[in-house]
C-alpha cells in the first residue's frame, strides 16, 4: 500500500487490508467499501473490541436493540466486544480505519 488514502482503481468489491498486527489481538485494518451492507439477519458478534473511524464517505451502524448510528468523514465509534451490530449502509466509496483488540476501552 503506497498511500493510505489511495482508493483501489477497481470496485465494487469491498477490501480489507491489515496495516499492523500485534499482541492481544491488536490489529489495525484499512477497509474500503463501495456501498456494501451486512446481509439482513446477520449480526457481527466479535471476540474483541473495535474502534472505527470514517476517513472518507459515510456509513450507518445498527445495533440489535434498534439504535442506528450515522457516521460521516471524521466520525468515530467504539464497538465493545459481544455487542451485536451490523453495517446498514456505506457510501461508494467509504474509507474506514478499524482498530481491533482486547481492552480498547481502557486505552481510549
């Protein structure tokens, strides 16, 4: 990856790229979305905490309890482990930065 903000010339496949990985499940991930959403009825139920930042574009995250969070460029969201959520919308393109790991809440 030459420039973190360069978007792939090809789409519409969503891309996940590990930028950095470390101990205790720590992982820094770059995600490029092109209008993808989590299929209906599917929920993420992750083993580790996740913090996401929208660098360009927009996205919406829904929780199992019906809440929905709208994110635009510069917005971030902490997703605690084991809290069911799903992506209901992404712009085309949408560039995310995601940090995965144990005990991220104590680090933020």
